[in-house]
C-alpha cells in the first residue's frame, strides 16, 4: 500500500506555520492594512446597465462634496496603455481593457468613474452622487449555451483514433450534457491596492498571487520602465486564482496616485468582487462514452463550452484532464467560447480540470450503472499505461493505488449498488446513505524561479524569493526546504517573500509554487555552501586552512571533513565570524517546465475521492457526511499545511456540489446574489468528516525532493463524487450544479 519516500526521513515532521503567530496576533500586514501618510481613498462608480453607452457623466455635484479630491473617468484619467502579449508567466491579465478606455459598457458593474477623497466615507458618498446617463443596449447573460453561438469553431484540444465511428458502434453508450454554474471566488480578504507614486517610482501594495507578473503588467499599462514599479504582497487572505492577475482597480489606484502625488488606497467591495475581479465561468459539457459490455472504453468525446466576456477570450480549459485519465483508443476533446455581458472570467482553483472532471467522472458513474459494474472496477479496467494524449509515460502515477486505499478507508466492500439500498445506523439511523466515487488529477509543473540563500555569521539563514504566500504555507515550506538541506532549526531560518525587489519567483498558482522553489533554493544553498567552503579553507583563523574545499561537507549546520561526522566540525557561523564575513550567499535558479519542448514525461498529480451523503426523503434533507480523499501528490514536504490544503479543497468541493452559483438577473444583467448572505458557501456546519491520505511517492522528475504541490488537486473530483452519491441515495442524477432541493423533489 502507501510506500514511504526513499529519501531520508523529514527533519521537520509536521511543522506548524511559521507565520502563524503573526496572523493570530493580527500583526501580519495585508495590502489594505497599509496606511501611508497623506493617503487618499478611491471608490469606483459602477455601471448600472449591462450593455450600452455612457452618454453623459455629471461629476459636478460629487466634486463639490466634502473631502473630494478628484473624480476620474474616460476624459481625465490620463494615459493608460494595454499590456502586450504575455511572455510565459509574465505579462498576464484577463481583463485587458484599461479602466475607462472608452465610453462603452459591456457588463453590469463595469467601472465608469472613480472618486478620490480624504476619507473612505467621503469617497463612497461622492461616488453615489456621480450622475451617469446611459443609452442601454440589449445584453445577454443567458445560462443556456448553443454551439451555434460559439465565437469560432471549437478548438480541438486533443484527438486520437476515430471517436465518432467508435461511439456509433459501441455496444454501450452514455451521452449527456453536464453544466457547472458561474462561481465567484470569495476569499475573506477583499481585493485591494495601496498605490504610492513618489514622482518617479510606484510602490504598490497589491493583493496578488504573483508579484512579478503584477509588476510587469502594471509597468506596461502605466507606461513606465519595469524598474520603476515595485509590487509588495507579504500576506494574502487567499485568492483561489482570483488574485493571480491584475484587475482594473489596481490601475485606478496607481494612476490616481500619480495624478494627485499622494498615496491612494482602493479596496474592492464584496459586491464588486462578483463583477470586477473575475469568476469561474459557466461551463456546459456534452460527454459521450462508448464501451464494450465488459467495460472497456472504446470512445470518449468531450465537448465543452464556457462563457467569456465581450472583449476577452477566457477559455476554462475543461479538456485538461480528459486525454490522459483513461485508456481509450478513440477520443476527441474540444472547447469553445460563447460571449456574455459579464465581467471577464479568470482562473479559479483547478481551472478546467475541476469542472471538466465533474462532467467526465459523472459520465463514468453513469456508464458503470449502465454496465451494472462497480464504479471502481470500471476505472481500474481502463487504467492507462501511459498518457495516451501526449503519448508519453507518466512521471509518477498511482491512481490505482489511490482507488484501492480509498476503498479500504471508506469501507467500499460494504457498498450495495441499488439506489436507496444503504441505510444508516447509529447516529445515521433512519437516513438513506449514498456513496459515490470519482477520480481526479491536476497538472504538476514548475515555473522559472530564482532564490537567494544567505548563511549568516550569527548562525542563522535567510532565504528570499519574489514568490508569495497566499495562505497556503509557502513561508513554512521554504523554511522546511532550508532546514532539511542545512540541518538548521526552523527558528534560525528567516523567509522573505512577496516583494519584486527579491529574486524573481513563481506565481502562487497552478499548485506549482512548492515544486518551483525547491530546485532554486537547493541550488542557492549549494552555491552558498561553496562560498562557505572557500572561506573555511582560506580564512587564517579557520580549522580547515590545510584542507581543500572538496574535503569538506556541510550538515547539521556545521562544516566538517567528509571523512568524519558533523559533531567533529565547526558551526558555520563561527567560520564566518572568525573571517569577519557577514554571510556566505548563494543565488539559485531553476528553469520552469510548463510548456517545455521535448518533454519526456506527462506530469500530473492524481487522487481518488469518496463521498457519503445522507438523505432523508421525508424532508428532502441532504447532507454530505463523510469524504475520504487519497492524494498522489508526490512527496509531501510538510503534512500539516498539505492536509490543510486538501481539507479546504474538499470543503470548497461541497460548496461546488451543493451551494455555489452566481446568478445574473435577467432584467439588468447584474450578479444578483452578490454578497455572502445570498452566495452560499460551505460553513463548518456543512463540512463533512474529512479523511486525507497522501500516498507520498516522490516525483523525482519534477524536482530533487519529489514534491508536487497540493492546492488544487483536492477540489478536483469532489463534486462528481458527491453527485454520484446523490444518485445512489436518491435515484436523481443531477447534471447541472449545484444540486438544489428542487432537483431532489422532482
Ligand atoms: Mo490557482 S486557480 O492556479 O490560484
């Protein structure tokens, strides 16, 4: 069963978060916590139509109100550029139009002006007093998509064999359309920008999952050299992808600061979060499966559509996991876009794979039922020997073991397939149980990364990198890596992140940050060690003056002869102190793998999700009672934050299955449930018992520690596992999320 890593045992066990004390004492500073001398407050004015033109903007009354310093709109915001095409993971933004670029309104809530005032309250008050006259035009926020309205011919994401013929001839077939609704990221921390222009340079405190990308985009759009922009994001109250790329409010704050010569704070309100900073778009996915009577897949056709905005092309990428999940000779996966009058969509936790797997893993369950076959058995039968989409071996795939371990932990041996056949006992007495299973997977890659490690004369180490901790534990993981390699205690390691002044680091996205920083930090330590050895053999006061650097080793924080143990050596801080050198410093680097040419492996994480629901037909009461999740996420560097990521993802998956949906009002096109009372997310009372298991196989193709990263994999597959369980309990197959009580009353 689960085998342990072949590497030496972890030195850190389950290290609690190194930034925990700062957070629980309220001393961790988030972007909107920065209050600079002379700072002004900006508040946007949002369009009240979903399509049309601004014919008149009357700012006179608002301008005369107390504290108002400026009211910006298309006439007076000043020059803002568009960013050029992205270069790898730099220069990316989803809503490409600079704020106020023209007088056209393309979605409800679009910023049409912004008031800057001495206080936030004055700015809010004046923003309400700005008079905007519109010429409204017809708009479309419909949640019904047709292929005919796709912007162009759907893109063929993957193709092999002859799927149409194979499907037509298949003895057993499934052909259904699944849909996932618009979902809005609701991190506790609102998006915010505190911009400070000093006459030449911008210092921008941004809520961002990617300081380096923000710096690049904002410099381009503000029209200044990149070195004139510094972006800082020390702590993030989470992002879930919504804070990966910059949004228009950041430009408004920065431009206002430049125009007024004072710092400007702009905090996006919760209702604006539903319209101005992205969302996961609605997806509509037709899945056709063809199989032999004994359960061998012969055809898989997955056609998806998602909405995008009027100006931008955002593809959710629902085909992400489709080509490599199962062995099937004939496959086609396509994706297309339809335009709607909504804000531009963006990445949301596990973009593509998460809604895609809801569709395909639901279809697999429907196929198992059609075949009268156990759903685990169906998946085992179709386990691929390689990634048949890329025709490459997997770097490390243990999906079969995930299913076996999960089945054992969940108690699948007791499963009886007939609808409503399983009854609860004990606390669950009187309830019907529903059990469901789904597979999951997620991309395992790395981004370009640089990092600096300083071994300091006081015996401490400092590691710095312009990546950021979005609440997932990156401070802790960097400390773990340095501790493991140097033998230093974690309280001797300082981690510095979230500032573009530091060596360029990865985005906190795609679950790639951990995998990305490992090789760069290890390289930095190698180089620091080399410097340390050179000092050790050359410093007159050293115990190693008669040695060569090649004779030396560095472990447990001590320099010693390779031929003897660490205890016989000298603490590295003493070597530096005697030499009167402050630090032995190494600058490490590692290249990204994403989209790299000539790749030899398909790199993904895998998992199996098991869900139990309880169903009380008399009252139509449905609850998720239990989830068992088994994750093949490479070697787990620190089980504590890793487990926390998976638990959080499962909770989010319950929300995806049962609660979350942004609804657009058909009269005005507004996201109507734009608050945390009406947009339902999972709370503690809704959260099931969650059992997390990591298989812990190192993926040494990805990096020398074999760690992949586990932010998004935990969400993938959960919604399908739950709706499969809902079907098992109730006999109702819900193909359009979320599951509503009305679906179950039918
Ligand atoms: Mo994640 S959607 O890549 O922040």
